[in-house]
């Protein structure tokens, strides 16, 4: 039975204790890790996307997306405190619902992390171009800073360069320490704080009308709910806290604090930033065609309209690739706007690194479980990193960043993320029913309500995405199923009776030996 291929929980926990990573992270460091992963392209760039979809109504969009993340975080907190091991939603699903669904979750996480890294690369490119223009007055040619979705665009060269640089750093073994991450988080939080302090006092309340120009639901992913589906990307990253569970002191207490704390801090910032952007002289009304028709974000029509408006000396918020810096420049704080852009320019590469690191490690664990060729999990003899997977991932990220707009990339990443979050909520509910007596250091309050709300919220946001983003997930899933049945089903370690778990030992490829009948396994069970 495919659904019977489950990693025993006791084996996972025993192996984690036996081979666990050094536990050095506390609640504050975990919260900073979460804030560092969350604050990125979502708020620095996708404010423009939200403005085009919902206008001032994006305030409600932030609330909706944040609410879905809160209930998802509560589910994550319970299962992450029970299973303080690497692998995130992939490992949780493997332990509760079996190999096939674990494969699908892992495959969706690959889509989430890789495409998100591409989106952040494109977001960084916009701020890079703004910095070059703001400080040096140099306008880079459109052909080299935009893909074909913009008239005259060919390739987003800055996005290509940053994606390749981060890939190279990961292959060489350069990962960010908690101290470096704390500095980058401080830069981002300081930038957002400065924006709020300068933008809110000059807010013009008449710019909040009409509040919802596209209503709650509009065509092509427009409207408040459609914007929430895109804005969801601004919160993605809090689940990265759970992947650090093995390196956390007292994870049963600190993982839930890190998850919910980082989400709460970012939600407060996002609401204040959104209010400042809406009330600025730019306003946040969607850009329309010359005939008054709404234009979809990332479309060639919107790109052409923005080019026309910019040639006439206008650059609406929805047209900006560096939304927050652009708002401050319009208010009159030219140098501060440039500094906000500089903060994003310096800090966003750390988000690319976190996303790429998370994706390669998910692929790495799947490879060592036998679901992908074990050659992919080979470790470089000098660099001590999974260089093969890192290189493959980096090239894929670079390609998509070169030719696709940030909004479409964010929506595609959201599709994979929403699926993974939904599966975690289902896993928590199933585990409560199947194993009610297992120790739960953190219990999700009112799970009978929070669990279904997570599932409903994820499904609702998924169906609010644009059609091309929605269709990517089933197509990607179909490719994943074909690969699984062609290779993973036959080569799976669990399917072959090898139940030792190797997530913790990230630097040494496994050399498992099938247990002899009756012999004790690392989990303390009889084979």
C-alpha cells in the first residue's frame, strides 16, 4: 500500500536525538530568522501588485492573507514542536500520511522555494536599477533589465547575476550565520520603520476612495481576495523557522514563539506600510487602459500602459518596481527613498539565499530517502555541500528570473506554498485522532476550528489566484507523479525496508544497510 509507507515517528525522533545538529538558537534568534525570511520582496515590491489588483482595498488583503498564515502557523507550531527535525512539511507528511503525499508535498515545496527565489531575484533587480538611477543618474537599457513582458525587454540581467552569485555562494558552502542574519533583519526593519514614520504623517485620506475599485472578486485575479492571494507571498517564509527546529534550544517552547512572533511583527509592519503607500501623493488606484479597462499585473498591456505614462512624466504606484522607495521620493524624501532602496538592495539577497538553501535541502532529503537519484545528494569533497542539487536549482531559478515578472512568479510560488500549508493542517488533525496520547509540548488551540480554517483558507486563496498560476500546480504535480512512479516508488528506502532517518546528518550522504529480521533499528523498534 502506497499510503502505508510511513516513516515511524519514534524512529524519526530517535534518529534526531542520535544525530541532531548543534542546538544553539533561542526564541529571539528564531523570531529574527522568521522576520528575516518573511520581510523581503513581498512588502518591498508586491505592494505595487496589490495596488493594481485591489487599490486601497489591499489593506483588507493583508488582513486576509495574514489570517490564513496565523492559523497555518498554529498548526505548524504543534507538529514542529512534536517533530523537531529537518524537512519541514515534507517530513511531517511522511510521518503521518505516507510516502506518496509526502512526495507531492516535497515536490510542491520545490516549486515554492525555487520560484520564490526567482521572484526575489526579480524584485532585487528592480531596486538595483533604482539605485543606479537614484545615486548616479544612469538609466539602464530596458532590453537588459526586463523580460519580454515589457515592451523592448529581452532579459532581466541583474536578476540573472544575483541568482547565479547566490547559487555560487551556496555551492562554496557560504551560509548566513545567526549574527549576519540579525544585522540584515535590522536593516530591513529600520527601512520599514523609516518609511512608516515619514509616510504616515502626510497621508491623504481622500486617496482611500474608492476603497475597492475592483470589488472583492474581479476577473483575472483582481479584487481584494485576488490581491490577498498575491500578498500571501509577503508572509511566506515563516515556515522556514520550523526547518531550524533541530538547531533550536528547547524547541518545544521556542519554535512556536519564533513562528507566531515573527508573523505578528511582520503583520503590524505590513499594515502600517500599506497605509502609508495608499495615502501618499501617488495613491494606489489601479492603472487602466486609455478606455478605462483594468489591466492585469504582469501583462504586456500593463507594461505598455506604464511605459506610456512614464514617458509622460507619471509613474503610478502599480507601475513601480521599487514601490516603497518610489513613494518616499514622491513625498519629497529623495535621499531617504534612495536609502530605503539601498536597504532592500542589501537585504533581499539574504532572502534569495534562505529560499535556495531551503529548496536544495528539501531536494537533498528526498534524494537520500531514495525518492530521487542518490547522485543528486552527493557531497562535494572540498566544499562539503550538495553541489549538484544546488547547481541544478540555481540554473532553474536563474532561467525563470530572466524572463518572468515578479508578480507571476509570486503567484506560482504561492500555489505550491498553499498546498504544503494545507497538508500540514491535515497532518496535525490526523495525528490528533490517530495518536491522541503522544506528548504535544504545544497544542494548537481549538484545532477543530483552526485546522479546517487553515484548509479552507488555503483552498480559497488558491482559487483566487490567476488562472495561469493555478494551472501550474497540477501540471507540476503531474510531472512529479510521473517521476515518482518511474523512479521513487521502486527506489524508496522506506519501500525497501530501510527506515532509518537521515535528515539530521546533512553533511554526510547515508549508507543505510537493510536491518536483519528481528534486529533492533535505530528507532528502537524490531525490524
